[in-house]
């Protein structure tokens, strides 16, 4: 997990587990093409994509609960 990738997560004032930070770090890999169009990374295979989507859903639910408090 790269520290610079998690700057926002580390500075929002919410306790975030390492597991959630890993999800954030993994998702960061998919936003690079938008910022750097010349950088093209291979897409994950179907199974991995489904795992990422499921982790993302779980993380979104966790974050929504944290923000409700």
C-alpha cells in the first residue's frame, strides 16, 4: 500500500482500518487513466472485477454508516 495514495483517507478524521485502506489503494489504480491518458493498465479479469465491485460496495456501505454518525 503506497502512503501517498492514501493522503485523503489519512486526513479525513475518520478511523479507517487497514482493510479499508487496501480497498482505497486498489481503487486508486483504476483512476490513473483519467489523470494520465498515456498510461494504460490492463483491465482485471472478470473474477477479479467482481471481487473489486463487491469490496467497493461493502466499503461504500461502511463509509455511509460512518458519515451518518
